[in-house]
């Protein structure tokens, strides 16, 4: 499911141009009660600066999606604080592409994208203009009147991204947006997102299991521990902007991928061991 409305968010409004910022301080999240309790997050600290693209990796079940929903103000943390600062001009602080992305099957591509703007009360002309601009940017113009069932998986995913982008919020939260795609298509969409973002910067938190994707897209890669998740690594990506997919071939790329994997591997192994114990 999507949320592109930023509903319920109460961002701290800074003056225009002061920049966007996400500050997560000592955040914890416990689900359930009694013996059914699951501690998803514990002591998470994370700071995302204006126009920074931060990728987050971590073992399955470590609380990444939970953290993203807390930042989007769709869930409350059990402990700690999240402060989201956007400029005073921001109508919607954030837009979200969820892990199990879905678009409405009964709406056309165009209406799905338009739906992202419903809550904003924009003049009709502006709505039409923005929708056609984002359909164009995501190569969907020719499919504007198609229904999702008539599209490939990659195109549906583009619709999902267009619906979040059309909001033109200062913060974009993306939860494994390419996970359902095959390897080739995933590469195409990664490169498209790279170009799109370099063209039109936003503050982004992007969750992925794919280390290669994290390095290609991110300014920083944050590594989470196994559950309860907390930040155990924070790496600057040593490639400037604009960059392209050719950086994949460099020694620095391979070295960072290796380092991330080294750190993550312990967490994944520990998680597997813990699950084996429970079984
Ligand atoms: N609504 C919920 N109620 C109870 N437990 C939940 C709920 N949502 C998540 N959890 C639990 O919290 C933990 C973290 O879940 P979360 O979905 O945030 O992990 P994740 O890092 O996004 O995993 P994945 O990489 O598989 O997407 C898991 O153990 C999960 O079962
Ligand atoms: Mg998740």
C-alpha cells in the first residue's frame, strides 16, 4: 500500500531554504504485549541531511520498514523521537513507496498517478500539468489510459514511483521499491532513479537488501543490526554526482560492497542461528 499524503505529519517548519532534515533519536519500537512481544527497534539514531540520498540495508525482520513508517508518521515509536524538518513552503513533507507496492487495479495509469495529488487541493490545471510531467519522466505517457493489468511488472512499479514523485514532497521514503523486479529490469529502474534524482534532488531514505543498489544510488549506506534493529554502520559512498552505473566496475565500489557484506554477514548469520534455536 501507498501513503503519499503525509497525513498526520506535524513537521517542524523551518524558513524556506533552511533545508530538510530527518533526525531519529534513540528510537525503539515494541510490537504486541506479554509473551507475544517483539522488540523491532532499539536505540536507533539516524540523521539525514538536506538532499541526501541515504540507503539502508539490514537483515530481514530487523525493523527497516518499521523505521520508515515511524519516519512517515504512520506509526508511533515506543521510545525516542523523530524530528522531520521541511521548508515552510512544503505542502506535504513526505511521500512513500511501500515495500508491497500496490496501485489501484480499477484506475487507469493516469488516475493512479493523479490520486497522489487528491489531498492537496491544487488547481485542476496544475494537477494535469504535474501528472503529465511525471508520466512523461517515467516513460508512461503512451500508457496513460491503460489499466495496471495491461502493464508489465516494471511499468507498474514506474506507476508506483510516479504516484509518489508527483507529490513533489521534499522527502521521499522508499521501501525496497525494486525488490519484485527481475535483475535486468531492476538495473534499468535503478539507473532511471539515479538520473531522476540527480535531476531533481530530494531527501531520500531508500531501503534495500541489495548492496550494489545501495552503493550505486546512495550518498551514504546505513547498516542495521539484526532484531532489535539499530544502526551499526554508516558509510559514505566515495563517488560524487552526477554519477552513472559505470562506477560499478571500479575497485572502490567493490571494496565498499565487500566491507558492507562483511558487516552484514554477521547479522544475517546471527539471525539464522537464532531462528534455528527457536525451531
Ligand atoms: N504490525 C506489526 N505487528 C506485530 N509485529 C510486527 C508488525 N510489523 C512488523 N512486526 C515485526 O517487527 C519486526 C520488524 O519488522 P519489519 O517489517 O519492520 O522488518 P524489515 O526489516 O522491514 O524486514 P524485511 O527486510 O523482511 O522487509 C518483525 O519481527 C515483524 O514480524
Ligand atoms: Mg521491510
